[in-house]
C-alpha cells in the first residue's frame, strides 16, 4: 500500500492501495482516494463495481478487504479482474512463466503485419500510408508471446495473469494518445524501448470475489450487494459534435484482439476489428440521441440503473462534461434514492468541495468536474 492520504472530510485516514491498469479514458486512478474516503461509515461488506474498465477501483476495494463483484462488457476488464481479483497463488509462482515468455525469440506474424511499423527517421507513416501503434521489434515479440500463451494451454487464472502482463508491457511501448482509433504520425519516445513482461502486482485474494462480463442490466438481475459503484460512460454534452462520445469497444479493440488472438477481419486506417465498427450496436450509456419526450436516452439509462440496483447504497461517478445536466440527475436520483453526500473534484484547479444540492452547484456545472454522489436506496 502507498503512503497515507490526507484526511478527507473528517473521515479516518485511509491509504490508497497500489493498482495497475492500462491507459483508459475515464479511468478513476486519480479519483481512488476520494472514492475510498466515502466508504467508512457506510457499513458495507460486498461491493459491485458495475462498469469496472481497467478494474483499478475493483482492485482497490479488494485490497481493502471488501468482497468485490466486478462487471464490465469489455473482455479486457474480465481478464484483468480474473487476474487481480481471483488469484489465490503467491505471485512469485508466476515468475518462471514470465521469464519463459520474455525469453522467446520474436517473429513477424499477424500482429506485426497489421500493427507493427518501421521507423522512417522518426515518422510512423508506413509504405501503405497508414500509421502503426507499435514498432516492429515489439510486435515481433508480441507475435511470439501471444502464440506461446495459447500453446501452453494454461489454467484460466494463469492465462489471464500472462495476458495482463503482456498488455501492461505493450501499454508502456505504444505510440498512441491512449486509444486505438488513430495513431501518432511520429513515433513516441517510449515506442523505441524493448517491451519487457513483469509479474503483475497481483494480491492473494482472501475473499471470494466474482467476475462478470455482461451488460449491467443483466448482472443486476442476479447480484445483490451492500454497495454498488457505478462509473458509466458519460457521453459528451458537446452539442456541436454529438457523436464525439467515447466508444469503448472501438477505442480499445486492440486489447480484445490480443486477448482473443482470433486474427479478425480489419477495416479503416487504424486497422480496427470489424466487430468494433460504429454499425455494431453500442452501449445505451454511450447513446447521444433523445427519446420522444426530449430526454437524453443516456439519462433514462441512469434512472433505470438506480432503479434496478439491489443494494443499500450506490456511489455514482459522473462528469459535468457528460450528457446529463444537474437538473436531470437531481430528478432521476430523487425518484428512487436519497442523496447522502456529493463530492465535486476539479483536477485542473486541484480543489474539492463537499456539496449539497444547491443552486451554486448548478451554476458551476460548466466547470469540468468529477462528481461522486452517495445515494441511499429507498
Ligand atoms: C468510464 S469507464 C469505467 C472506468 C473504470 N471505473 C476505471 O477506473 O477504469 C466505463 C466502462 O463502462 C463499460 N460499459 C459500457 N456500457 C456498459 C454496459 N451496458 N454494461 C456494462 N459495462 C458497460 C465500458 O466498457 C467502460 O469500460
């Protein structure tokens, strides 16, 4: 565990556990101390992390001793959650496997063909006019390591630990802005490094955590817990560019392909897998259209989410840049829960406020703030 955090709002001091994850839009790494500060006093044992993404929040909850149920539609999240939340072995036992994978001789296979590029005096633009997210010396290692993970036919948790190790190593040598829908014109300095796998910082989990890879509304049918933490995609409230929302399936298609190793059909300048295309149906939380009553569909989904959750408490993460306005959120929350507490965190100004539902908050909603609502279900 890292050093003690400063005391927040008079709660006892909590340390923030060390977690690991890839670069991910909306990751709550920086928000972890604030989320954790909300837990004392709620008297909870089991926590559902309904949109777990990188699983950093799930990892922190688990290390703090809570029983965690981690859910996300993304395959990346399932693999990370399986490695970090269900491992029961001493992590040192994975060192021989990681050494073996690091020692493999690279070769130019499927990943190198589609995602590996050469260095033309710093430029990443290849002969076919496309850019690539990795340099060839690293995709050759990727080809060898990924094939070997299949050849070894590892037990499920070991396979996930190996995949997490590979993905974390690739994430350190990429040439991207943190997603895979477009790549940099010039190679990033880190892309010149040789990728090196390490044993992930996994814990030995004493409690029996659970992992789901499902739409949240399916998971809510079978999960009851003390607290649900929800961090749905926010959409964008940029009226000029409504579809400029983050689409996780498209942004992180390459991690899906590394995990599946299924050599899918690809399209577009970023060589995206075909099933990550905009034509394939997307999450209701990423929806940017309105319903017949003029309400954003994403707001209706949050209402449904709160309504269908079987828990005493809910912590809802939201950003003031998201689809829902203060008024809309107030209405959907008031419908089926009591607001216990609201935190507003402004990273740019480095300030935090403990807010009530005041006019002041509505007035501030143009500032780009991260909001944390603690709700008690009625
Ligand atoms: C803001 S991110 C969560 C980030 C996460 N809290 C973290 O710290 O990494 C939103 C996540 O919601 C997931 N998602 C989108 N629609 C979903 C749905 N209907 N059910 C479950 N997960 C969904 C996306 O795959 C994405 O990982």
